[in-house]
């Protein structure tokens, strides 16, 4: 079974997915579509609970896509449809151009074992197995010979910086180390898709941040398409290329961290982003004036103006603006000037963020 498709625009396509728990789920969905009854009415009338409601999202190859929301928002329920731990009531899920819902039981087992891996919040390590055997377990299930799977497991253990711990057991490791083992086990199978369900939420803040850093470094090296579930917006903003925010089973906004923070879709999202500092999220390209417009209004831009990349964050720009009040040039990847940022632009952006919070 082959699921790799490097030419696909999207690694994962989720279209109109519904998950309604209960014996009358089909009737409940028909009623929702016909009359638009509420979540509460569905429970009262049909005895069913809406877990996911008409969710759609497209995830690009190699990106870290964060799905976040409060407890009960449907984020963990949704991600379990991608590996078909849950079957949707309705909707379509396509991975690298293949309809996952059409897989036979045999092909589904192959898909789970070879093409997709999941990292859980509670580590889910086998207590009777050593670290090395835990990491090698997916390869053992796949039927890879012992020498090869041990070699791969040892290499992956080194990758997550647990060299020398292969013969230890889970109870001998700290929580952070156990989660590294869980990540190593997922990576050892070399899947195209990585699902991470609040993997760091049970850890102390310092360990959590260290693992976030290590995960981002690994992600940039291995370029795995990752769906990362979290209830923490700061974590989502820090590691996500894009973020989908869920509420009551629905996706209420999808965008880059910058878009989510600067242009919240509604009051619910605005409340989420209220406590997030814009300094490390918002980039130069989002606050700059177009070069042509600035030059037309100001008679040009000084050739000696300090230049910053489009993705330089507000913190970097403001540090310079404190020392020098002159306009700054913004350059694209080719080094061409495309915009201008002034001290007033920076102050305006920070003030707007303060008013939002």
C-alpha cells in the first residue's frame, strides 16, 4: 500500500466531517440539516451528542498544523478520525490523495502501521518493555528483523537525546523523558503523518518548553506533516505553522498565528488571543507600508535605511526603533525592498493589541 504523494497540494483534506455519538446519529444529522436544531436539542430529542460538526480543513505537506480549543471543543475527537480510531457520521477524509474511509480492514492496518503515527498525552509506554523495545515495537509489528529494528530504534533514541537510556524501563524515567520515548516510537516507524494529542500538557512548564524546542528542531529536520492538538494558544502560536480553533465541535477560524492574533474571527477567538503578546508573533510584512506608497508620500526612502527580513518579529523591530527613529526597510527573500516600517507603525500595532486585551 502506497500513500506517499509528494505532488499533492494537501497532505490531509478533511471535508464536512460530522461525528455524532449515539444510536440515532443518522436521524440526528438529518434533523440538524433539515431544521438546524441546536446541540442541546439534539441531545434532548435524539439522545445524541455532537462531537464534531461539519469540520473542514486542509493541511499542507510538512507543516505543523495545530488544532486547539477548550475541553469538549472536539479537537481530540476530530484528530482520531485521521487514523480512523473513530469513524465519522458523515464527511470525507483524504490523506495524500487517498480516501481513508474507503480502506479495507487490511489496508487500514497497513495505513496505521506504516503511514501514520500518534503520540499521546499519557505516554502510553509498555511498562514491561525497555525504552529500546518500546521504540522498536512498531517495527516489530511490521515484521522487520530484530537487528534492523534495534539499529533503527537506537538511532531514533539518539535523535530525541536519550542516548544511553535504551535499557531502562518507563518507571525509571522522568515524565519528560517518557514523552521523548513516545515521540521516538512514533518517529522510528518513519510515518508520513504524525498525530500529537496534547503531548506536552502533562509536563512541568520548563520541561514542556524544552520539549517544544526539541520538537520544532526535529520537525524542521524531518519535515513530517504534523497535526498537533493543544488547549494552549501560546503553545499553538509558538510551534504551529497554522492554527485551527474549534468550539462546540466546529472550526471557527483557521489561519497563521499572526492572522489569528491580529484578525480574530469573532469574540470567542478574540478572548483566546487577548493574553498573547504580539511582540513575538506579528511579523514585519503584516505591519509594513507598501514601498511605493511610502515613497510617493514621503519623497523616497533613505538608501542607508536599516533593512529587516519580512519575517522579522515586532520585538526585533522595536529594539531597533528604540535606538533609531528612522523608517526601516523590509526586504523579501531575494533581498529586494518591498516595504517600510516606521516607529508609528510599531506603536500603533502594540496599542491595538493592548486594546484587544
